[in-house]
């Protein structure tokens, strides 16, 4: 009986060891990748639905340096939004730059000036191995940008305690992934902002529940799903609640040969006879500029001649389904109109171009974002008709990452 019991115990220990995993982030200098998250959110004010929104976040990350298992990461965060359930392009909201160290277990070393990422130190892996069913806890942090909402100039940061449970392995998209449940609750007072003039948040409560898919072979996250419910209690006694779901995933893109792509697109534009269009490589990627783009007067209604140009350009964009596309509207400065008038018109015209490209199937919603620059970036003199024609333009950029 003792031999049989010893054998059973040995088999049990062997089975446990086979299911045990050690999780660590892995870094390679020069590595680039993208993270894309989609959020559907309801916003309530004092219990009444205020509005609904679809939010798209695109994060480009590059590993600048590797030291003792930690990586120095440079990240660009682009956030964009559209009205809930509307099949149109996303309008670019804020963009952020961050630089921080993250170690092999997932712990951050990040400066207090950075607004992004919102959630830090999640996940943090334990020192040793874990088996399916094992749980652990680790401290984390959230940081929020409340400049526009409440005029608070610095990131609002508060600690969180995060609970983890390892569920085991699943097969997704041809890869073996590890599934980790992540949960945390928030109850945090913000006494430092009580003395500020105007409306400010004084307390934050809420919860987040995530299913996190980890690619242990690559030492990188694969994807996640989240549901959340957070309430900001304000200094006047009101409450703003954010309720929603989110999904995110990692994407990898080969480097964009900007010079070659610009040359190929330029040659094709010439062959297709697309007038008033130029192409150039730049810091963001490869940009096609449509100069003197024609809309109905003081509107964002595209003329038929411009639709023909966009059909030609759309056939080019279809070859880059893995790349993000940014569409930027510009206006010429016209006397009698305010800066906000020009800004709104440039945003509307960029959206009109993006929505037309969506309708003809040249791009996808998740791939495309728009922004307006008003008259802030002139390329010619607004005092002449020729200069205004050059300034009245839309730029379509195939982004590097």
C-alpha cells in the first residue's frame, strides 16, 4: 500500500509540474508592435444616461533598450471616438507620448508627468511558477487625464490591489495561450483637489474584471476582454459613472519601406491621372496629399470629381489592410471666419473623405482615424488664390506603426 501511495503521489507531482508555468515579459531592443483596444461605453450623470460612445485606442510601442531583463519602452497613444453604433470613421481625440521601464514581471518605472498608460503594473507575475487554479495579488496603479474635464493639470494617480487567477491553457488563432483572470476594485479619495476652484472629483469607486490571454512563448500579451464600472463623485455632490466593455489585442507589422512605398504610390497616381495629388515619406509614414480638394462651398460635401480621385486612391489603400490610416483635414484661412469655424470645417472634411473611403470598402473602421488642423499648418501664402488652393487640402497617411 505504501508503494502504491508513493507512486500515486509521484504521478500527482509530475502532473502538477507539467501544468506549472513561469510567466515573464521578454524584450528585444528595436522591437516594434501595436496594441489596439476597442471600448463601448455608457456615461451616466446622476444616474441618467448622458451619452454612449465607441472609443478606439491605438498604441505603438518600441523597445529602445534592454537592461537586466527590463525594457525601456517608448509608446505613442492615439485615442479616437465616435457616436455609439454609428458606422463612420473615428475622430482623433488626444495623442500622448510616454517613456518608461517595465521589468520582466511587469512592474513599471514611469515618471509622474506621463498620462498614459491608464493602467500600470497590470499584469504583475509572481516570482515562482503557477499552476491552473493558483491565485496571487499584487499592487498596481491607475492614472487619469482630467485636464479637459476638470482642469487638473497633472495625472490623477491612485493605487489599486489587483487579484489574479491562472485558469490554464487554450488554443486561439493557432497558438497556445495562457488564460489569467484579473480583477480589482477601487475606493479612493482625492483630498488634494478639494481646495481647487470649480468642480473637481473627490472620490473614485469602481471595479474591473478582465480575461487576459498571455503568449508565454513570445513573452507578450496576446489579447484581453474587460468589463468595467467606475464612478467619479464630484465636489458638488454629483456623480459621473462610466460603464462599458473593452477588447484589446496585439498586432505586429513589418517595417514600412517609406521611400519605396512613396515611389510606387506616386507612380500609380500618375498612371491613373489623379490631379493635384502628391506623395511623400514623412515621420508618420507615407502621406498622400490632395491639394485644392473640392467641396460644396463652406461645407463638407464632396464633389463628384473628388470622389473619382478617392476611388483611385482607395484602390491603393486596399493593399495596406494591416496599416492604420490617418486622414487630416486642412483649410485655407478666410477672413470673417473664426479659428473654431476653420477647425470644425477641417474636421468635417477629413471625416467626409474617410467615410467615403469606408463606403467604397477601401479601408476599415478600426483601421481609420481622422483629425482636423484648421488653418494652423499652411504650406503656402493665404494672401493669394494659388496659396489658398494649396492650403485647402486633405492628407491621407499610411502610418508606419
